[in-house]
């Protein structure tokens, strides 16, 4: 068995606290660790609703419901991988660039040590330092599930926030754009070019929500796998790609989105890709009275963990 | 550019207040105005949950997320049409008939001036004075998205409330029944004739939710367009046609309804119709903790605005 | 007309209280009664969120929206069957086995008298005494809508709770396993055998949520009817088989589930089966701010009532 | 023992439903009844927040916590008086004057039969028909706990709503103004005369919240008793006299009010007065997430019940 | 009458929108304006809960309950002063120093024009630019109602946030410390010197919550007036000085605080002081389900307005 | 410095997770530990609202606001005592007696090791095993802050629940009744003897809420200290002794109680007593939307910690 495994919920109740992700041990050192869940309680980058700083703990609280076997992917990830809850990055609230440095400084050692990080946001602005932390691995294929492009140049003449991180990451050479894709774009935008220039200007592929719903989960996953190929990849999952009915607790909700089932099915179907990191972002507990958003985020992270386990097993 | 346009959310944050619909100017006079959003904070007509008086402001608050370009319809409505937030009608709480007169008095001048009103309710009882305000244009084709017929004769022996407005409107000669249709009927009713007499007695066509879900959005829209033809039309959108998962904040929820995506898709597909007015009703913020109902209503109003813009462009 | 019928909501408003199920009379004696709705406010059997003790009253409050005619099944159940709200079982909070005895003692006389009980939970642990109350009728075909098998052997080394009732019921000879089926399994489990041993060890059939969504409601209902045949049957509906978007107010939510429409459609399609009882369980109002879960549960109970009415009519 | 008494919460749990006031029997006939609790789910009379129609059932739900002995007044009211939950008046939502007639028609027979009604609102507009129902007893001394005078002439040029009932009642000769008093006035008003004309024009005495807090509960009660003397009296308790911290679930909250303890202490100290009726109004559950307002209202009604019991005992 | 006055709530209902402070006109130019209410939706400066960006609109929504006459101070402020809602400052979310410049740039012209600003936060960090905007008037006496000193040197090694503004303001020479005072300190702190160094190091006077409660409102106000003397003064009211029961919707709640009545009484008792500005900060609507915090803040602002009116009248 | 101290919130933000009590280390072994905070997520013992199983984590989440110095008691407890968060007892939900054994087994080793436990409930039924764990120290003086006596003999004929623990503890010889006291009794009870038999039958002293409010905090604390003398003592603090305005998130709220300030003041004034343990119970987060109850509970625990520190210092 791996060094670290979750507590057994058939022996101690799930609500026995403090809550860690999936009831895993809370561990700071990285010895004999395969996957580390890290909270990134950063929300200074938002343009509308705020409160993602409480996202990591809300996802932890919801994740205690996770059990050891994933029947959809036929894998018991905690038997395959030694997983830990690595705690939170001590970001600096109100100071984006210092927070970015702290996030990068916290995540890079994991990537360097071959530990796969699963980061729980926090707002989407923190995906930029997540990607900076993978810089040593060269540009990565980014799979961004999102209703927004996050590729605007600036908001309020500022270049670092949750609407611009993708453009910044590309500018910084962190994204292997030829193998990257945004999935789930929808909602009103600033102009017709907001989507089209992803391709024309940034060489980034995308699928709209309309396309995702028309194609179905399997075809979408196939398109993503085709796009990514065998490149090392990073999944960023903005919970707002899902319809607000399934994910009310988020900052910039766009009605008319994917169901939770759609989202889980597409993520599950990404097996085979060489992932070096994941994140799930934009959960805001203050707008999530029944914790359904946090519960979905926890399940998405569990599917990511399962994908990593399958990859380790060569399946 | 049109006389009136929204504030630029890339320069001032969306939450900068007071909130008007889509951050449009709050304007009372109608000079150089094409579309006016009007709040109708009337909720005296309800038979169960109440609180739609706070609906207009909740929809305004949610609508600040709207951006200028509609990618689904390929139009920037605020570049085509001069739009304003015209404020609220000063209805008389607790007094239906006086409120009706105030609503009609507020809306009729807009219709007369060729301004397209988009009314934000308030409960569905206020659609009767909305239609009275179009009287000068002759009977109009009414497209009513609703889980209920609203064609009962009375409740508690009273003739004016949110369950009877359609019958009253037909009796008053306001509805071109041969070109009108109710879309989305479902839920338990008082008897088998509640639906069938729409056709037999009122000459009104209808589609049930079961039919809508079986046909799909495009076929439903085609059926509506065929029914309406080239008559001047009015869309009334009762948010309860959508499933409570997507629209919990409403007064008489009926489980088993349309998704938000279904709703948006059908409305979008109504391009080509000659609309002289719209309303979105039955949003109750007290039951909408994450504002998802108000957000959906704001998006539906934005689609309506976009349809008006396309019509203006002859597309 | 039957002896007992609901109040007329066209004469007295729906919110006129105290609230009983569907505004039926609150009656203790069973003379001239066909169907009895019974609350079972038991929640000692849960392993995570708790509060189902307030479920029966929340479902009652939501059920006042039900009207007398079911258009999907073309039946007015209250004209066919004399229905009552029989009140709640006085369970013993914190004491499972004494509560079980009280539940069985309350329900068995109904079954013996040929009254069909529709039990409103409470947590799923109470389905065991529900089934004990039918013991005189021999093992029954159980149709369990649920995202969980509830067939684990124990939790915390205890044998009676909401995750073990099905196994206990089979061990006690209450279930006609050859004609029983679990519908909607999904979510992470403890091991690969959690599902497979239902068949191999317990002779119980099952359909996963993935299968339900792939097959569609009609095919699922056909499979259930084929399984049950003409045996006397009991439906247990755990609201968590529905996605948390549609049923947030529950104790162990599993994202990626059925829609409310799916759930209602499958239940409706069970016409023809010889039902001797029903339950709807696991509604927790404290996590249901807009009462959408309770509203769905009330509608599911109404469909069950309608199935009973159709059976009485021989349709 | 009296004919009707509450269920024993040491035998059946308090949450066993349906909920009636204090778990009393729900009884329509008045034989051998001393006190009847009646719900008045009327909220058409409000000028701001709405939703008091759900007040009676919320107070019932909270009242199940009440136990049989009142230690502050040293009385077991249910041993002294036969008390029932008489259900709700079937008011006509949206129609004030018809609702008034129904309320008066429901309450007058109780007063005539010597049954003391304790009415649970609903908004304060319903106190007018409460008083009309006592007309046969001549003008009564009214003790109105309220932060507002409710003696304005009209709102929106309408004469019947929750801000005008006191003036109407006086005009109709229902109030023995020389022995009546308003207690707890505070908050901004329309002009300096809003309070002073109570005395100068209406001959009504009043104490402001500032006076109440300065005097203390005993002195306030003494002043009230002195004012009322031995006249038959009616207490109307608008929950907004209490600070919003203690009663958030109300329609026109005014910060800076009485504590719950102050309120209970003053009501308790009214022993000796000859009460022929009581009401507690303006509870709106939609703004009462922890039910603290409803719980306070239930306790106030219990103190009123206890006062009636003491009077019966001649104490 | 003044140029600008509120809408008449006896004619149009209070909930008629869009909501401005006290239903005042929304006006940008400053001609014939005495008092301007300005929203400052800045919340980047917080160290724990966040969401004050929605504070100004929540206070506006609650403020529609305010009526024209203040009986405690015997003044009708809107008859004395021409008051407007000046809208919000377009702060830059996530960027403190740019936001500070925008706030100062928005407020300074008012101060220069002799208009008294009443600023509605937003978090307490924005009081620094509020004071910078008064720089032309020389150092001002600051009366800071607060449970925290906000005089720490830094948080996370950053100098600008809601816990350091007072120290910064003193360092920048904006505060006439000899005439300034902090009122209401309580709660756990970092060390014994946190409070004492206010006097020893910053020459700032203070009263703890324990002292305030022991002294009573009048004595506290007298102490403040004695401290301030005839200097031009600025009141900053951090809503967290009030107990969380009265103000749950705030970011760093400290139990054991003032009541709403205490707070209102002390503010009212400050008549006679020469105020050149006010703010009310730290209202977070996401934690204020019944809007009681926003309602209290609106009432505090109304008292401030009334103090300004009395000063104008020389009373 | 002590071995274990909290994280520094001036360096890492308070919301950096996972949350432990006061950001202390989460430690299982007891070497060099003076005080251990232990969660007891047991809620099987309640008779009305349920959900205290989430109490410990809610109090942890709120407790991150605590800072190192207590100005009221002039002590920095974490400099004096080595404190840890010892995690939660793995109680057995639904099984009271097994849970009791687990609680006792978890707590007794601490008491034996001279570590002072501060237990965070959970419902009040768990105070019985808390006291059993002190058995080796002989009967202890119990100071029970509570609105209820919790000295009933049984509920539903069951002897172990949150309304009977005090009687059981006395019967088991765990309580030094001659030096014990209940503080804060109020609310309706079952009969006049419910309170009086505390003295006559159980030799237990008590103060009612009415007495507490009349005496004031200092006199109450003096009475408690006089009662306890120099015996080893245990404080049990049921949060429902505080008024629901200050502690809405509890199971059996009784209006008319202490303020948060009263509660904190009395606890603080208990310096000098020889405490061997503490608990704070009956926090239910599902009814605590702004976390004010959990925040108060965290502050009460901090005062208890400070009392232990003062005792260690001989002050």
C-alpha cells in the first residue's frame, strides 16, 4: 500500500475533523508522495463576486464523502498513488504579484519532485502561477474547461486577474498552444473577436458550450485527446463551465451550461493523457448554501486523481 | 453609436452602483430610445409564494454581468439599439386594479412611441396591463412560456391574479389567439380540461413540457414561428417554465421542466418575429440565494434585446 | 366521491395551515381509507448530514401546491382513492431499534387493512421497518431508486443505518430478490465488489446512473416492469438518486445524477405494477433553501398516488 | 383536566407532525374551548417586505418547543384553559376588504362564544378585522406594541394597509382610546406630528422605544396597566417593536429596539388585565433563517396564553 | 426646499427601483448639493471575510426604508440639506493603491466644494483615501468607532489594508491625533501593547467596549465631544464595533459588542461637532441574510446626515 | 516558549487551511501538552434540531480569528500553555452508549496526563462521558451554563440524551453537587418542580436567567466562585444559555437570554477556580448562516484557555 492513505470512513465518521481532502493525511514533506492536493485561497483576481479564499476548505469539507473506489474508471486511486493534503499556500490577500510568487514557490518543488499537484482555488487568476511552476517542464498543453476565454488583455488597465491569465501564460511561453484547448465557451462577450482571436491570434483551439452539448461527452474528450496528443498536459477546470444550477457557488455564473454529469464524463474520458498537474477553481462557498458546488469540485478532483492513477498503471 | 449605451465594465467594475439593467443609463424621457427596460414590482396577484416586488432590482443586480456582444446571435445589441433602464412603475401594493392602470399608463406611451418595452416582473398578473398597453396595435400574437395556462376563470372568486390573466386578456380582445401559443405546460392541474379547453374554448395553441423536451429547441421554435407568422408579437416568459433547479427563486415551482439551456435556445431561435414587447416574470429573490434565477432572467431579457436588434438589422 | 379529499385551493389559499400532504384531512382512523400518507421523522440512521426529522413537514408544506388532476397519467387520484394524511410515527430519536418497532407497529395495520402507505422520510434506514410491516404479504419486489446500494454490512461495526438496510431486509427474508432492482447507482464506493456482489451474492439486479441516462426513462421503466412482473412491489425512492442540482437538500449527495424530469418520468412509467407501498426518503430541509427538494419529493409521492389510482381503475 | 391539551413531548418527539400551535389539537368546533389560536395568513397590506402568509405555519413549527409550565408566571396554562389550534382563516390573497370580512367572520363567533382568540399574523393590517370582531363587546382598550404608529391616513392614497389600521379602527369606534396605548415607537417618520398627533388628534397615549428602555419593563407595564384600568383589552404585538437582531424576520425592521427579554418581560407583567383577545403579527419566515423570530413570536403567544390562565385563576 | 430631495414613499412604494440611498436622486454634478452619499465598493484590503464590494448597494437597498423626519434629533434633514446619491467610485478591484487614488480623486472635489461626503464602504482600508481627500482642510479629528485599532504596522509585510489605515493616516499627517479617538476596542489582539501604544506612540485616545458599556452612551458622547472640541472632524464607523447579533454581515466579527441602540445613541449624541465627512464601512451582504447589518448602516448614515443638518441649523 | 503555538496570522492569512482551533497544530501525541482542544461531533442525543456533528469544524473555522493576547484577562495564553488541536473523537453516529465509551476513552488519558481538555460539541449529551473521563479525580464541581436543567429523568423512556445527562452524572457520582451550580435557567418547562427539585432532590444550586440579568456578571461570577470554592471544577457551556439573537445556531433556542457580552463577562470572571476541564456544546452550523454562534463559541473557549493560563501563572 502507498505510504499515505485516507482514513477509513467505515470506522470513523466522515465528519470527524479537521477536514482534509478525501480525509487524507495533512503532510508537509514530500517523501514518498505521488499526488499532493494543495489549497490556493487566493481571490484578489476577481472582477465580480469574491470569496474564493474559502474555496479550498469548502472543497475539503465536501470531499470527505469520497470513497476509495472509482467505478467509472475501475480504479482505487489511493491504492495506486500515495496522496496527501499538502495544506494551503500562504498567499497575500490583496497583493496579486506577491501571491503569484508564493504560489509558484509552493508548487514548483512538487513538480520538480515528480509529485502531481491538484490545486484547489481560489480564483482563476491563480492558474498563471500554477503554470509558472511547471516552467521547468517546458510549455505544457493546457486543457481549460471554462465558460470564459480568460484571454482578455486587461481589466481596468490591469494585466493580472482572472480574466487575463491565459493570455499572460501564453505570452510567458508557458502554454504549448498548438496542443491546448479551451472547452465550454459561452455567454455574452465584449465583441465577436473575443472567441475568434483565440485561434487567429493565440493559436488556441476552443469548443463552445453549444458545440460541447451538441457533440456529447465522448466526442469532446476525443477532440481534446487528439489536440493534446502525447504532450505533458495541465487541466484547469473553472467550475463556471457548469451551469449555475449545478454550480451556483461561483463568481461569474453563465446560464445555459454543462450539467455536472457532462463535466464528470468529459474529465473521466481524458484517460491516457500525460498529466503533470490539475486545478479546480472559482468555487465561492458564500453562494453555495447546500455545498453542491464544492461537492462537484471535490468529485472532479477525485476524477483527476483517478486519471493519474490509471496513467501510473499504464491503463 | 446609439444615444444610450451601457457603462464599460472593462473600466469601472460591474458592481459599481446603483445597479441598472445591463449598466444602462437610468433615463425617464424617451427621446432617441429604441428599447426600454421597465421594472414592474407588482406581486399582489400571486396565489402561493410572494415577493416578486423585489424581482426587478434583483434582475438589475444580476444583469450587470451582461457584456455587449451576443455570440449566439452574432449581434451587439447596444450598438444597434439605444437602450435605457426606464426605472420601475410605481404600482400600488395590495391593489390590483389601480396597479394595472398605473402599469398600462406607464407602458402605453412607450408602445405608442415605437419604443420596445422589456418588462421585468413582478408576478404574471401584470402581463394583463402589459397587453392592455399594446391595445392600440390591435390584438397581438402572444407567446407565453409558462408551466401553467394562467387561463383559469378565477381564484377565490376573484378574476384578476397570476392564474387568470390570459383568459382576461383574451376576453378583452387583446390576444390574437389564432397566432398565439403557450409553451411548456406541465404539472398537476385542476382537471383534464384545463389544457384541452385552451384549444376548444379559447382557440389557443399549446405545447406541453413533455412535447418541448421531446421535440428539441429548434423544432419548438419553428412551431412557434409558424404559429405567429408575421403578426406583431409579445413574448411573456414566466421563469417557472424552467425547472426549479435552474430557477428556484419563483412562486409556483413545478419540477420536471426545461433546462436554462433549453429556455435560452428556444428564445434565441425566435429571430424574425416582429416583437412589440417582452416580459420576464415571477422571479422572487427571497428564494434565490445564489441569484441564479435572476441571472437567468437577465440573460433571457438580453436575448430578447438581441432579437429586437436583429429585427432592426433585418436579419 | 371518496370519503376523504383535499381542500379546494381555488377557495382557500394553499398556504392556509396547518399543512397536510396535498391538503388532505389529517385522520387517524382507517375507515374508508385507500391511501395513507405517513411521516417518518427518523434520522438517527445517517452517516453524514442529518436533519431528515424535518423532512415530513417540509414535504407537506411543499405538497400544498399539488392539484387534483395528473395530466401525465390522465387520472384524478383523489376522485379514485380516499386519501388521508395519517400524521407522523412517534419515532424515538437516537434509538434505532425502538424506532423501528414503532414504525413497523404504525405501518403494519395499514398494510393489513389493505391501505396503501406512502411514507415520507426520514432517512433511508427507515425502509427496513417499512418492509417489516409488509411481512405478512410475503417477500416483496423492491424497486429502490438510489445512488447507493445501501447493502453494506455495517458502518462503524453497527448493522442498522441508512447504508445497510437493504442487506438487512434481504437477510430477514423481506425482499423477493429475484424480482427486485436497484436503480441509479453511482458515485465512488468502497471497492469494485460493492456493486457486483449485489448480483453475485444477493441476487439483486441493478442499473447504474450511467445505464439509466443511456437507456432513457422508457427503457428503464420497461426493465423494471420486466424484473418485477406481477409480484407485489414496494418502491423506495431515495431522493439522492437525483442530481444535487435538483435535490440539494439531502444527506449524501452524489453529483452527476438524474434530472427531476428523468425521475418523474421513470416513476410514472411504472403503471401496471401491483404496489403495496411506497416511500420517499432522505429529504433534509436544512440544505434546501428554496424547498426544491421537498417540492420534488411531494411530486414523486403524487405520481405514486396516481399509480395506485390507475391500478385501482385497472388501467 | 381541560378538554383539549397538547401532546406530550416526553413521549412523542416535538418534530412529529403536522405541527400545530404548541402541539395542541387542531379543532374546528368550539365546544368546551377557552382559547383558540388562529392563523391569519394575510400579507396583502404591507408596504415593503412581504411574506407574512407563511407566518402562522412558521410560528406553529417553532411553537412545538413550548412546554406546559410557565415558571415566570407560575402557571400551567394548559391545565387551566382548554386550548386549541383553530386553523387558519381562508383569507383572499390580494383582496384586502374581502379578507377583512373573512377574518371578522372567523373571529367574531369566538369572541361571542367567550373564547379568547390568539391570532397569529400575517401583517398588521389584519388587526383591523380582529378588532371589528370584538365590536359586540364595545370599544376595547388596545395595547399596541409596535415601532410604528400605524396611524397614518393612507399609503398610495389607499386607506387599508398595515400602516393605517389603528386610525381606521379608531374612526370605526372600535378603540377605547382613553384607555389605549402604543408602546415602542421609534425610527424615522414622515414628520414631527406623526407621533404627537396620536395624543392631540386621536387621544391615544404612547411610549417611545427610548422611553421604554429608560423606564424598564416593570415601569412600562405599570404605565400600561394604569392606562388600561379594568377595561376589556386587546394586545396587538407587532414583532418589529423588537430589535432586528432578535426579530430579523419581519417586514419593516427598525434598528435600536427592545431585546427579546424586554418584550417578554413587559408582556408577562400585564397580569391582571381583562383580555378578550391577542395577536402577534408581522413575522416573515423568508427573512428568518434560524427561525428566531418565529420562536420569539411563539413564546409571546405563550405568555399571552398564560396571562389568560392567570386571569381565569383570579391571580 | 433644497434642490434635491427623496422620492415620496407615500406615493411610490419603497421598493420601486433602482434603489438609491434614501431614494435620493442619483446625481453626478455638485451644483446646489450639501451632502453626497458615495459608495466605495472596495474590498481588496481585508484579511478574512470578503465581499464589501456589494456593501454600497446593500445599504442603498435597505435605506429606502428611511423616512424624512428624525424624531430623536427633531430634524427633517432633507428639508435642510440638499442631498444626493453620487453613485460609486470606480475602484480597481485587486489593486489597492490605484483604488486609493481613484477614491481620493472622487472625494476631494466634494470636500473642496464644501459638500459633506458620507461614504458607504467597502472595507475599512478605504478610510485612508477618504482622509487623504480632506488633506486640504488640514489634519482632522478622527472619531473611529471600531472594535479594532486598525493601527498595526503591516499584515503579511504589506502596509495598506484594513488593519493598518489608521497608522498610515497618522504617518501621513492626516489625523489631528490630539483630538482623535477610537471607540469600542475589544476582542483578542496580538499583544498587550496593541492598545496601549495608541496613546504612548500615536497620541491617540481610545475607549474600549468595556468602557463604553460601563459609561453609557451619553458619557461616551461627552468624552468624544470633549476630545474633539471645535476641530473639524471625520467619523469613521466600522460596523464591527456593534455585536455580531446586530451586525452579522461583516468581515471580522468580535462577539461581546455594542447593541444597535448603543451605537445609534452615541452617534446621535455627537451633535455640535463640525463634521466634514463620515463613513460607514465593513458591511458584507453575503453574511447578512435578513439585511439587518445593511439596515443598521443605513440608519447610522441617516443619523450622520441629521447631525450635518443640525449643524447647518446651528442647533 | 511552549512546544506548540498557533500559526502567525500576520504572516499567513487566517483562512489558510485546513482550519484547526485557533490555528494550533493538529497533534495526536500528548508529550509536552498543557491544553488539548478536542472535537466531539456527537448529535444523537438531541430531542429537536440536529446537526451538532458539524459543530467542531464550524468552531474551528471561526476560531482562526482569535489572536494571541487576551486584553480582558491580560494574558497571552499560548505563551503560557502548550496547546494543541487534538482532532475529533470518532464517535458512532446513532449509537449513544458506544459513542460515550469512545468519548470517555479519548478524554480520560488527557485528564490522567494532566492535560486540560476543552471539548467542542456536539450536543449536551456528551457532557456525561466528559465527566466520566474525570472520574479518577473524584466528583467534580460542575458549573453548567444552560437555559435548561438537563436533569430530567428520561425522554421517550430513554435515559441517555441531552436533556438527562446532569441527572445521570449525579447518579453516577461524578458531580460534587454541594459545589456545583446551573446558571441561566429559563423558558417553559414541564412543571414547577423542574427547577425546584434541583435543590430539593439533587442538592444542586441554580440561578435563573432572570436572576443572572438582575445580578449582573460580577455578582454571578462571585456566586459561582463561592459555590465552587477550591474544588476541582468543570465548566460546561451550553450555547443556548445565550439569547438566540447572539446564538441562533443551536438546537433548543429559548428567547430572552443572556447577551454574548454577559456570557463572556461571567466566564472571564471565573479566574481563580481550579479547572480540570471545559466544554462548549450545542452549536449547530446549519442554523448559523453568518457563523455568529460558532464565533461566540470559539471566543468562549478562548476565555476558558485564558483562565487555565492564569491559573498556571498563579494569577
